[in-house]
C-alpha cells in the first residue's frame, strides 16, 4: 500500500509539472545590449502573433494571455530580433543587439510602396482617433523632469597617474559629480480636464523640485501632450511642422514599412518616415506604429528633420481605453548643442504617465475658469506617498542622491529666495521688502530723449495684495527735461482682475499715436517708439476701471484730462501751442479661446489660435475739466494668424480709425511710419519705408501682411534662413480743416500707400535667437522720385519664446 501511495504521488507530480510550466503571465525589461539603456516601444509578439504588447517608456512590459505562452519575439527597428522561451518564473530581461544594418534608404516606385496604403488608411481615420473630438475626459498625470549631462570627450580619470591640466579641473569635478547624481530633478502630479471644443483645466496638486523648499511651479508636459500627429500642421515645441498623416503626405514624405507585428486579430505596422529628398518644407522624421484596430497610431517617435540648433525628440504611446485609443505615456528628450556645461553636453528628459482616465465624466462649462493651468497653494507640501503612488517605479539611486544633495545645497545657498527674485524679474520688478523697483524705468534710449535714466517703485503684495501705490522719475539727457508720475490701484475683485486706478504723470506722448487697452508688448514688438524724432510733452491725469467679463472679454473705461504741448511742426520762434483735452473712453479686447496660466506667482496669457479684436470709442468733452474739444473717435484693430501646410504661416493685422468733430491736431492719426535714417532695425509695427510723421489722417485703414515661408525657398548646407514676405497697404484722408501753419507740411494717404519686402530671418542663429536682414520697397502714388530712395534695408532679430 505505501508503494501505491508513492506511485500515485509520483504520477501526480508528473501531471503537475506541465501545468506549472504553462506560463500565462510574463514581465520584464528590455535594454540595449551595448549601452544598457532601456528601450521604449519594443514590439513583443507571443506564440507567433496570438497576442502581443510593447514596452513602456521605461522599457518595461507585462503580458497576460489566456493560453500558455510558449514563445516570445522581441523586435525593435535598428535591432536584431530575439526569440525567447519563457521559464516558469515569468520574468524576462532582454538585451537586444543593435543590428549592423541601420535604416537604409529604399527606393520604391509609385504604386508599389506597401506603406502608402497604411498611411492613407490612418489619414482617413484621423478624425475618429483625435482626442480633441472626445466630448469630455479627465485624467491624472505623473511627470518627471531630469536634467543631466554627458561626457563628450570620454576622458578616463580613474588612472591616478594621469596629469590633469588646470583648465580641466572644472571638467573633472563635473565628471565626478555626474558619476553619482543628476544636475536637477523635478516631479509633479496634476489633474487634467477637457470639455469640447476648447475648455481645459490642469491643476498641479503635488510638486517636488530639487534644491527648493517652496517651489511655485511644477513640471507639466503641455507641449508633448498638445502635439498631435493627426493635425495637419502640429506645433512641435514652438514650430509648425507638416504631419506625416496630413492629406497628400505620401507626396512629401518617404515612408518605409519596416516591420509588421501580428497581435491576435490585429496587426501593428511599424513605418519609418522622413522628408523626401528634394522636398523643401518643415518636416519631421521618426517612426509610426499604426494598429489595424481603427487604423490608429499606437506609438509615434518624432523629431525635427532639419533643425540642427536644438535636438528635441518626442515619443507618445497610446493604449485602448474604454474602446478608444488614448495617450498614456509621453517622453521628451531635449538637447541644445550650442550649450556646454564645464565641458559636458547637458540634456533633459521629461516623462509623463497618464492614469485614472475617464472618457465620460460629468463636466459642465461652469467647471472651467479662464485659468487653464494653475498650482494649488499646498502642492509643495504634499507627502512623498502621493508622488510614490503615481510613479511607475521607485526613484533610482541617482535621482535620490540628486534630491538629497540639491536640497541641502539649495537650503544653504537660499535658492528659494533666488527663485522669488527671478519671478519678479520676469515682470521687470525687483522686490526689496514691501517695495518693488520698476526695472522698466531704469534707462531708456530714444531719438527724442537720448539717454533717459530714472527710477520707479511700487508697493507689492508683501504689504497689501489688494492695494498698490507708487511712482517714477526720469531725466532725458538730450531734451533735458524731467519726467515723473504717480499712481494708486485698488483690486476690487481678484478672479476678474477688476481694478480701479488713479494716475498722474508728466511725460511725453506720440502725436497722432494709437492707445488701445490691454495691448501687451514683447521684447521685439515695441521697437518703433525709440525712433520717433518728435514727441509731445503732456500733463496727464486719469481715473480708470478695468477688468475681465466672462472668459474672453476684457473691458476698460477711463476718464482723463491731458494738456499736450507739441514739438512737431513748431519752431523756437513760435509761441508754445497748448491743447487742453478731456476724454471719456470705453474699450474692449476680445480673444476667443485664450487661456491663462498661473505659475511662478504670475498670471500669463497663453497664445491662442483665434483672431484677437480691439475696439475703442472715445468722446472728447468740451467744458469738462477744462477740455476745449468735442469729438467722436472710433478705433479698431484685428490680429490673426493662419497656418497652411504648404505655404507656411500668414500673419495679418487690420487697423482702422475714424475721428470727427472739433478734434485737435495731436489727436489725429499719423501714418504710422517706422523708418529713420539713423535706425536700421526692423520695427515690426507700421510701415517700414515711411517716416513717422509723413502722413496724417482723420480716417484711415491699414493692412499689414506677413507670409512666413520658413526654410521652404532657401535651404542649403550652410545657408538656410527663414524667408518672410511682407506687404503693407494704407489709405487715409483728412476732411476737417487743419491749422494754417501745418497745412503745407501734412500729406494724406488718399491714393494709397504701398510697400513690400522680403526678410531673411535667422541667417545667424542659435537655439534661442537669430539675426537676419530685410529689404523693403516703397511703390505706388507716394513712391519717392529716386528709385534708390524707395529701397530700405533693415536688420531683423528673432527670439524663440
């Protein structure tokens, strides 16, 4: 009997062994066999294509199957495929060998390229697969940014007998540092919500920044998330590129079917893409993983095919969520070749993991405010457990040491205070306790004032967050006049930015200039003012109420009085003319789709894709506050930009104005010229071949057009500027009588003023800025007698932000 029991036990073991070996769940990591770098998007096929998966951004995978998994095939473009039979543990760590033959150029005759049919099917199904067409969705993200550096010279300092040149000491120290840690690490967790067609909200609920105790910002992957290969001209980190899935892309891109991976009833087609030789457009290069289930993009790897000033590589992974393909992992690698850090090449990597996806949330319009991106006040106080909950893996030793070292260093060097100062510098304010110095007032250079030095200050929110008072003083060394002013502002309602302001100043103004509410200027958009040769001295005081109404509308009302003392058309032997003007005005700015961002303790508008409209009505009031003039004035401005996949970006500005009644000469409209013999920089505003006060009108219309062709027309190895075509047209007339001494000197644009030109931008460029040249020609009824005088050359400057 014991022998029988033993036999039965032996037979039971024999029956059980195959069952144990029937692995149905495998997991592991795939790496490069040479560099040990983790490989994302590796295709994994089980049992000759019965099922399959791909690795995530960390090179990790997990595969479950309802049948025993007997074989696995690992394949990745540029690597030799590897076949593995799983053992009973279920864990498989794979090291793929780079293949000797990298992606080769394949010549495919028309009609015979198998990739074209797949690309066309994916293009036809763009609309059904675009996340923008989902009615509403919410999700949570975990984001991690790591800044580190590579050793381009690969010098080995392990040999203690090696003599180190003093100039290499900094390089040596940096190499030692990078052996144990990164330069910088930042993490965040955010909640994101979307409601069709354009309402979004992202809130940073947890953030951690190495070296900072109280960071006022967190990392978000907005650029990577907003990139959509389904759009005709997706924005790829500040630039528009032609998508490989845009209509007609097979005539522009070279598509090569690299591999087909069978996964159950579906197939994944791995297709490489790059601009065809001889095609001149802003293109991308990379890989598309297209799934036959809905002909949707499952993975995409993309980078610029031509931008050698900066290296940005984007990877997106999509998964099936509630019956739809939805992005679940994002990866961005950033390098700037021109930047060197103690002999090392710095580079950054942003990784985002999307979870808690809900494609049918109960969202309403009232759930969304104008603030599209913000951070909770306690985001930097969240426990480590919240970050750990959403990390795909624990922090590695490098990341942990970076936090430890940088946190102690940041505390010792008071980096939090430095960041606070930098935040104020972004708004050109330097805080000193409860007072902020206005850096805009420190110095200014112009044709009329020469060098102007000054000082300005206002109270900040350290004193009161609802009230501010301040003033300024300045002195022009050319006109030898003082300028000064003071103002006080009360914030009545923070969410709508409703403010009441009273101000007084003694300063200069442009005769015939335009003043519209809420017009923000950037570093290179306000280059016309310094060239103006004559300005009015003005004593000004006003009471102003402004704020936001709804999501996209800003309103401004103002009552003001000015005493204007012009210098234009007046000589020293003439008595000083004085105009006493009282005005009441109401203006608006409407920017549909515009959203705001609250980070770095500042609120900033994020550029939108819709036109922006300004309207203003001004009433001149006589016998009110010593006003001598009664008139009606109407101003309009419309700015719009349009992107075309063949012709590039079109920027258009339409400006118009009308004033009637008893209006002083200084409140007419000048021609808006921006040319001076002593000023050879492209102004970006107005007519580039017209002198500032060459024309005056009481009614006018002007159209300013720019067509940015990018590098489509000129692209050689050493010379590839951005080509921009410019055409400006203006009409104007004066129907009211002018002062007798001005009439001989004033011209109108009743016959139309015309100029056209071409700019070659970024002839000399870096990752962040560029310098070029432009040529502009004046023609039509107001062309100058000598042809050479109609041609003007100017230098252009661009910035990448």
